[in-house]
């Protein structure tokens, strides 16, 4: 028989509780609207990230976001042309409500 374990769940932070840097003027995404991304990564980089995150108490998301912020902090970001920015999205079509 399994032991009964009691877990204490912390409440999720509200959007107003999370401190975020302001989004640049070139970004048209609404503030606080996250976007999911998927990409291939070298195995050794992923393992290094997992090991670092374990010992530092960070999530992979935290590490990637911090890395991107550091990478772009001294870069000049030019917006994409409107023709490219406004083209239709590629990916799966959303499921219909009837299915």
C-alpha cells in the first residue's frame, strides 16, 4: 500500500506579481502574452542547461529567457518588413469545436 503524502501547493503568481522587462517598441505582441516555441538543440547544450538549472534552482525556461535577453541587449534590432510580418502563420490548423 502506498504511503499517504501530503503536498503543499503554492498559489500561482499573478501576472502583476511577475517582474518583466518592458517589450521593445518593435514588438507588436500584447504585453504578457507568451509564445510557445519548439526547436532542435545539440544534446550537450541541453544536458549542460539541465545540469546548471538543477544546481542553481532554475528552470530551462528561465535559462533560455535570460540567455536571449543577454544576447540581444547590445544588438540593434530592425523590424521585419510588413509583408513578411503579416503573412499567414504556418502550422497546424486549430481543431474545430464540433470534433
